[in-house]
């Protein structure tokens, strides 16, 4: 059911309305008093509230009501919702707290509320929410009266927290950004992110959308809704919970990361711009409301500044965010050289030394350069030296409006307020804010490029691999079937088999204990490397036999050709409880010295996804770390797809991990492989 009755009502009932100052029902009634439609206070005592006739119950109103806003004690909510259903009300907001957030009893009450709403076909916002604001239609369904002064505009904000929703709305207003809608989801027992996103995607008055995300109960539903919406409108996400170190599906791979990183990566993969704080979210919304950069894999940014120091801050911030600031073409540099004195910096970023009458044409020249997709202009306020509004007009005429421009300046607040009124663009009041806003434009453009090439959605494969546990040899057989290179090897059941394997392979070989229940072989002294002779092999087998005896297992062996030295990666895939199949690429071995974060994506993966994952590895590693050959990027991307494919093709595979994936001169080789199957209820996997 659509959300028109909830978010664009014609008739509203305030249940729990009051004339007693300090009560939520009093604040709600006053905040809604300017509503142009029909407003009905509801209170068992009847009478008059805020100058309007009050009704003892919703069923007594006798006129159409789209939306009921409830400010009643939590225990009263189920009964009130039932009355709403009988009266034909199709949407409700439950502002009261005391539900699932309050413990087991509250959770049980919340289940009852949800069931009543579903029984009567009521779309429910909340409970435990501050409601929503809709300045464009004059609907302020919240208990904070000052929201009535929020300006209408093109931005929508959807926040998991009602308090954060209002905080972001006020912050947007302070920056001159008007609102189409601001929604606090609260406990979101019915109306959630996906519902509101689908509503906003179809709303012509909404140009840009900001999300505040805490927990995610259904990751794929959220990701799919973001992807549907981002095709037509920018979506900016603030994900909180950075210090959450919960396991990534309690897997080996999950020991490296947690749900915060996976959620951010999943939303970015779906087309969202992911930011770090509320101010950055609002600045990103302001920038994107002014216009988007067309979908481009790596958009190039031009920077023109009136002073060198701010220009350095901008360039440094863009570089840290991975935003390309490409060198200008020969023709552009020649023209800039004609316009500026010799001591200025005449490549990108361009430092004009101090703005002069040539500043607008310099900026226009940079904007017109073939490598530039967006332009950042910053100059301190010097009205006698530079007219920023005129500069923007010159750029627009020169570039035909094809290159989005963001402008930053420094000056006294009143002066910058005046400059903002002169501009038809947002004005960013510090160089770092300008850089972060530009980073959002670039991230949105690159996300749109990826989104257009997004892999088909995930669904169960209908195939299983079990029931027998998978040892390393079988894991490598499976991975090889999906294209991953693995060492030549022999699975041996006896010591004699192991000696035959050494003769066939020649030294050096690696000898390992072969047992599906032992995934950390080195922890149990179950690995020997550099085995060349029969005597070496006997020593290795003796050690493995002792380990097997201590673990109570029958000794079996894996003998494989030892791979040449090289940098190492970790490639893993796991079935996350919230997001489903997810893939990780991380540094292993000495590469951990480079201190790079793990790279995460949801599966299925497009070619662009895997290429971007590899490109996100440290450049020092890709170029050839510690004398190694440069990384074969295409081969590593193919290896990532191979690992993901095993998980995607078998519904009972809980985890796949290749650790390490060694990067040799002949390409990546999986030196160790683990495949873990889903465990039946009541069983627990043994991990050595």
C-alpha cells in the first residue's frame, strides 16, 4: 500500500490531544494547528481543545480521516489502533515509547501493535518516533513546535532516529536547504527505509535524499531500495555505529571486519554516497540538489583558487578521498598561462595568486578542459577583486552548463549570507567543506556508473554441496572448477601415498594435515613447508601424526607443490545474516604492513565491482611491493569472482576463504582454501 495517506493526509486525528501544556498531546495539537486540512482532537473527556471540538474516540468523528497521530500511553495503543481501523483510518503514527526498545515486555506489546495494524490495513510509522515534517504541504506531525518554521525545498531526510531526523532538518535549514520531507522511522515495525525510499523515488518534488542508518534488519531490502532510487535521484547515507565490532557472520573472514564496514560498503555499491557525519551529509545534499555529474567511472575535478593555502587544503582533501584532480591539457595550460602572471601555479589546481579581472576566464578555461567533469572554485571574499556570481555565469556560458560548479568562500557571516543570495548555487564557507561537497558529487557520479552495470540481484541457487564436510583438497577442486588457480597436489590417506606424491611432484612441497574440521592447521602444528627429501617428509608426517593423535582424528595428508614467493591477499565470501552473500578482499602476509582496510562488496559481483575492489588495494602493492612483479589486476579480479561463485552456487555453503592467495609471476595461486557448510540446528562446527 502506498504512503499517500501517511505523508500527504487530508484529514488528521490527534489521539491524546490535550490543552495541558507540557504534554505530548498538547505539543502535537499546537504543531499541527496550521494544517490546511481537517484536524480532529481526540480525548475521552471531549470538550474543546485548541479551539476545536474534541471527540471522545476516533470512531465518533464521523468524517474521513487519513492519518491518526497517537500520543497515548503504550498500553493504550492497540485499542486505539483497533478503533482507527473501525473508523477507516489507513495510516497512523505512534509517538509513544516503551516498546521493543524498553525490553521483553515492550517487545511483546510492540508485536501486538504490529498485529493490530496489519489486521486493519493501517500503515504505521513508529512506534517510538518523533513523527515527520512535510513543509511543502504544511503537515508537521511531530511534537516539536519550532518545526513549523522549516522551509520547503527539494531535500528529503529519512532517519532511523526521530531525534536525528529533526536535528538534520534543522541543520539543513540553517544551511539554506529546504525540505520536501523529514521522516523519523523509530522502531519501524511497518514503514521502513525501503517504503519511504520508494515513495520519494516517485515524488517529483524530491530532488535529493539523505538517510540516517543505525541498525539494518533486512539489508538486501534496503540495498535494493537504494539502488532503485539512486537511478533517478542522489541518495546520501550517514551510517552510525563505527565502534560496533560484531562478527561478520562469525566467520574467519568476519574476524577482519564488522557490520559497520559491510553496511557502508553495501550501500555505496547500491549507488549511495556514504558520509561520516551530519554536517557532511547536509553539505552533500546541498551540492547534489544543485545538480549531478553525469555517470562517469572516475570523474576529474578542476580546482581554481584565489589563494594558494585554501587551494592546498582542497587538493589535499580531494586526494585523500581518492578524487582525481587531473593535469590540464596542453591547450588549457597555454591559455591559463596567458591569463595569469608567471609566478602563479598554472596547472590543476590553478592558483591565481590573487583574484583579478581574468579570474572568471581562468575558471571557465579549466571547466572547458576535456579532462574536467566538475569544477571547484574558492576565493576569500574580496568584492573589489572578484564577483563570484559573475564568475559562475561566465563558466556557465563557456561550458554550456555541462560542468557542475561548486563555490566556496571565506568572509564574515553577514557578507557570505549576501553572497549566497547572489548565487544560484550553494556556497561552502570553508575549503574543507567545499572539498567534501565536491567529493560527494564525484562519488555520486561514480556510483551511477557502477549502478548502470550492477549485477542481477541475489536469489537462492537451489543447489547444495553437502552433507559431507569439505576438506582443503575438495575445496580446491571446487575453486578450480570456478577458474581459480590452485597448486598441483595429492590427497594422501597413507604415508606411502605421501612418499609417492613427493616423488611425483619433486621438491619443495608443502605437507598439511587433511581434515575438514581443522581450518587453522598451523595452530595445531599441521603444516610443514620446504619439504624436499624423503627424510624431510618423514619428519613432517611424524609431526602431523602427533597432531592428529592429540586431536583424536585419523591422520590424512595433503602434499602439494610449494608456490614461489610473492605478496599475499585474503579473499573470502560469507553468508551474512543481514545482507546475505558478501565478499571480502584484504591484504595478507607482509602486506598487512600497508595498513589498508578490507574491501567489501555484496555478491553477485559485476565486473566493475571486482575491478574496483582490486583498484582499492594499496598502489604500492599493485605496483610491485618489495620487489615483486606488478599485480595482474584482471587475474585477481577473476579470483575474487571465483570465490564468490562457490558461495552463490551452493545454498548450504556458509563461508569460503582463500588465505592466502599468493601473487606469483604466473598469477594468483590459492595456497589454502576453506569451505564451511551451514550447520544443522544444534550442531557446532569444530575448528582446530
